[in-house]
C-alpha cells in the first residue's frame, strides 16, 4: 500500500528535550537557593530524580501534571512547597525557551514534505509552536486534549488515523519509544520506523518496518518501504539516495517534559 503520511513523536524524536529539562531544573535550583539557605545542600541530581520518584504513580497523567508533582517533591527538600506555582512557571518558561529540534530535523522535514503529509502526535507537552516547529505539520495531536488518552492506548492511534484521513496502512509512525512508537502503532495497523539515535539493541517482541539512527536517514528508509511494498522487498530505490538504513531487518544502502 502506498505511503502518504508520516507522523512523528516529539520528545527525543524531533526535539532535543534533555538539555531543555536540565536547563529548567538548573533555573529552579538557582531560584531555590536564592530564596532560602535551606536549599544550599539540594543538588541537581536530586531534582532530576524526583521525576522518576513520582512517575510510576502518575503514568497516565498529563506530562505537565507529572512535572508539577516532581517539582513539588523537589521544593519540599527546602521547605518551599508553598511556592509551587511560581517555581513551575519558572521551570516551564526555561524549559520551552531551550527546547529545539535536533539539527537533523529541519532538513529532513523539508525533504519529506515534498512527498508526504506530515503529522505530530505526542504524549508530552512539547507544543510544536513553542519548540521551533511552527507550521511544520498538517495536523497536531496532544494527549489529554479533548479527552485523548496517552500512548499506547488504541484510541491515540485511532485519532492519528482520523486526523490523517487515510487508511492506517498508508501511515508511518516515527519515534524513539519501542512500545509507544513501534509496537503499539503496528498493533493499530500503522507502519512504524524506530528512530534509534542511541544505537540501542532491539527489545524482544515486535518489529519495526524500518530502523534509522538519524532523521537524515528517514527519507531513504521510507523509500525502501515503498519499494518493498511494490517490488517484493527489493531495495533498489534507496541505493540512489546515499544513506545506510535498516528496512525490516535488512541492511540496505540508500538515501522528558
């Protein structure tokens, strides 16, 4: 089936979130130390650990709610819990100011837009217009808006299909999470590409239609999928594009909140 639509996860797929979150937490820690000597012994590592400490009980909650819970825990370390609203505003202002696409993203999106409709669908609170991606997508979906549950709920991918307006088999979902961006989309009938920037081993279970290590390799991977669907898996088209991609496990030469 012809591929018409490419839909992207946001954080750690298109957006380099880690430096932004770290920058937001540094701003929080500086403000805590400015407000009270009791924060002198609080460390950045402790603030970073507070996300993990609250996440397990709040997995299905909106990302902003999870971050506020983590910040509340951080503030109790210095008896500043009453200042949560101000500190949260400070964190999010800095976090969004620092959140930008990976360098390989803008040129890849520009190339892909010539051939495919592009979508943006995320569990997080990285809104495209606040993260350097204004006007890049035909549609955007955010978990918890209009009652939309988070990935990997089937309803999330049903909303992607509805927003794309094409059959599921014409849609490719691209992301860094094995469960959310590979296994669950394929269960919903979508194609999937695993963006494995860190070179991690594939987890057991499931199989992406393709795996790439950079957005620069994505056009070739998608071309390989199209050729594979039309020519019994031959991969001649990507060879003309000059990048190395892994399409459905065959090595081929070709073009936090």
